C-alpha cells in the first residue's frame, strides 16, 4: 500500500469541549489529490476526550483515521509521538482549538508538490467566540494568541519570521537532521510554557533547511473570550524569562549579572508609568516585559539549567 503524502496530526489534552468544535472542520476540508490520513494524539486526557474521539460522526469519508494515546504529558511529547506514528511523507500539525479553512490542506498540498520544502507554515487568524474582544487586548498582543501573517508566499530565512505550532508542517525525515521537539518546551497540561515552535524553527534555519510560507493555508484560532485573562500573558512571559535565564546561566554562578538590574528597574518603571498615565488598557505589553525580567531573575537564581 502506498503511504500517504500527508498526515494531519492533532494533539489534544483535556479540551473535549474545544475539540468537539474542531473535529467537524476536518470533514469540511477540500480533499487533497494525493493520499492523506488523520492522526489524533490524546495526550493523557481524562475529561471525556477518548469518548468523543471514539465516535464516528466527525470522521471524513474515505480518510484513514488513527487515534493514539501518549501518557507522557506535554505538547512536545505528543508531537514527538505523532512523528513516530505518522505514515505521511509530510506531517501537518494543528491544535485542538482551531478551525481550518476548507482550502487549508489543499494549499499545503500544492506547495509541497511544487516546492518539496523541508518545512512549511501557514497563516493563522484569530477568531473571538462567545463574547467581545476585551479593550485591553491591543493589536500588538494578538501574536501571543497565535495570529501570524507574513504576507505573500515566500521562502523564510529570517528568525524574525517564524512559523507557529498551530499551523506548521514538516517533511517527516527532516527530524533526523534537526532532532525532535524539545520536551522541556511547549505547554504541559495547565502549565503555561511555550517556545517549542520558534525553537525548532531556529534549528531548521541553522541546519540550512528550506522553509516555505504558504499564506493560502489558513487556519482560525478560536479564542474563548470569557476565559481571556491578563494573567495568561503575564504568566507566559514570566515562565519564558525563567527558562531563558536558566539556559543562559548554565552551570555558572546563580548570582544574577549586574547588568540585569538596571534593565529590571527600567522595565518595571515603564510599565508603572504607562499604567498610571494612560490606564491599564494600554499597559499590558509593558507589564509583560516586566514579568519577563522578574522571571529572568528567578530563573537565574533558582532553576536548573
């Protein structure tokens, strides 16, 4: 039997309510010309996800569907399991709170057939459901919710134009060159850790891999508006600061370098000044910078490398 060209891999953990809105979108996809399959990785869910996946009404007709369970918690663990289980030459990843445009997969297929890249990324739009977008959520913050648009189709060669985990794809054999997803990064249950997608993009560039931007491969990240909290953004940056500091320090002294303290003072000063002069609806981005520096100090003094 000829292996499929594409595996659509969806990793999920305890998001049965969101997954129920995601799965029907797979049946609405324009079918690719070449063979494809769907692989669902249930990452240690205990909320009814397995019962939802066991149903057959969401499954596209004539498309092989496989469901595997990964007990080691963590998005990167789940994605690495997907790499093991996938049969496609290319693995296209999406998240469990997204809805693909009907032409999403066929756009990836066209780019794969024409260019044969090592990796690909597509556009992510943000869709607010169940309520209005809060006033404090400025446009500059939407990227932290996954919004991504690099414009026209092109080859990506700059670290400032990453591809995001909610909508990226890889030739499966490229991981023999660059290594798998870093299991220290990526969300782990309710622990708000990111960075696994931009880190692997950096490894792609370092290895000289060909990365293609496919703007027609559009996916919509559904934001549950009532659950949006400022604390999500602050916690994300605090944890990233801890991680970055511990890695930079390595086995060196746990006393933070002197140059960090003026940066900490400036970050907190700017955030406080913005909040006092213009209100909390405009200050979150600067508060996130301050949270990053707070995490940096904690990570440098406490966390293992």
